[in-house]
C-alpha cells in the first residue's frame, strides 16, 4: 500500500481516535490504530473493546488496499512534531513494515496484521433520533460532572438518555447530587431510554467541540452509536435500571433564594479554604436578603465567614453543603443568576438557573450535610 496525506490532517484524526485507547489493554493490538485503505479513503479505527471510534480521511496518490494496525502512541508523537507538509506512507503488505517519508527524512517501524484487529459492533440499533451537535455537547457538559464511580451501582456511572414524544431528558447522579437537563427540540417517536457510560461521553465532549453537523444516535439492547460527519463512536451501554429520578426531586421547596452566580461562587471558594479538610462543610445562613457563608476547622483553629446580598424573603434558616459539590454545580450553570430552592436543613436543595433558554430546562439537586449547631 502507498498513499500521500497531509501531516496536520492526519494528526487531527489520529488525535481524535487515540483518545479511546486505554492505558492497559487486554489485547496488545488494541494499543494500535487500525488503518484501512480503500480507494482514496483511509479509515482509522481505535477501540478499548467497550468503546470504538472510527473516522476517515481522503488521501492522494493511493495505490493498493488493505489493513494494518499501527502503533498509536508512536505515530501520534511523530506526527505532532511535523509542520504542515505532505507525508508519503509505504506499507509492506507482507511484513507490515511502515515507512513514512517527509520532506526532510524517513521514519520506519513495524505494524501488525490489520485482519487480527477485533471487530467491534457497529450495527444500527432499533431506535434512532437526531440531535444538533451543539445540543448534545451542551447536554453532556451539564450532566457529565454528576456521574459516579461506583462499582456496586454501575447504572450511576453514566448519563441516562430518556427520550419521549415531547422532549429528551438527560440525567446523571452520584447519590449526593443529581442533574436533570431537558430539551424540547429533540423528540422521539415513542418513549425509549439507555445509559451512556462515562468514557464515551467524555470522548463525545472532546470530539464534538469541532463539529457543526447533526448527530444521528442509534441504539438497541446493548450498544449505542453516534454518527456525525465522517466519525462514528460506538459503545456498549450500561445495563440495568436507572433510578426513578423524578421521584427524588422535591416539589415543595418554598424557600427561594436568588443570587448572582459569580458572586456566590467566589465567596464559596474563598471561605472553603478554611473548611475542615475531612468534611469540606460550608454553612449557608439565610436571612432577609443576605447569605452568610461560613466554614471552620476546629482542629487547626481556622475559620472564615463572608456575607453577600441576595433576594430572599423567607424564614431565617441555616443549611450545610459540601463545598466542592456546591462550587462545581454553580460552575456548570451558565446563567448570570441562580435560584436556590430550599425546604429545611435536612432535605435536598435545588439549584436552578434564574432563566433557561427557550425549550430547555436545567435542575440540579444537592443533598445537605448535617450541621452540628
């Protein structure tokens, strides 16, 4: 086989597919990227046996056809150092030796038989819908941070896609936090759902940043597939029943606080420095149009408190939250102001943007921490 290709274009495609390669693989060949040349189209495939990404690039002066597995890390590190220039690839069909010729030199290493690369399930499922790439990217950005790493409850280790005839809802939870994002612009023919694992969600977030095309999502009983442009990402779903998320969202949190998002984030970050390193407890004391944020570490005799203005006319109350959780939630909401809906210090609080974009709805639930005073 022989072909010419732009160094920067090949590097961009290699960078995209190599993200799926695991640090440790059960099969050594999975450390490689599969090159499949047919005509003037070079298809690149990488996998970790659970998640597979496939993309293609048009090459020039192609001769021959075939498959070869190329050491992903070595090729990526080599391509990274090239300025934009044409590269010529010569691949020996017998021993799979690889020779790359640039304007200044040659680089040789040995690949593997591409026919030995595992075939991953890439077939379409029974269910399909289409999402704009920016909508899917936004939904992943707003939910991925709440996914868990729980070996005992694997259904919480991904994002739940719940498609109905009215909207799509995406949910993630780690038992301490829950985020629910809905978009009425994406609808299904009938109610269907699946759980997308964290790794392919992270991969989609990275790849979709450079995409403007719609994403076609298909899924069946075990696998899900995302197709956009010349790229396909296929993965095994998380099997199991996702918790009834609507049942845990409180409906009668009558104490409502409206506050500038950046102001409360900055205050929480400053005060959290003085919180107990074991609990990271932040105390929010609410009174008329004021929030007093405080933290202390008795063991090291440190404490801090800060008062910020807000819009609150409910009964005075105090509630505790884990600082990293509260700060991360606030950082993943994009509106200028946020609304905290609270019931009492022992019940979950809701954090919402003061205004949602048309057709969208975002809600985050955060469990409180016990206050000693």
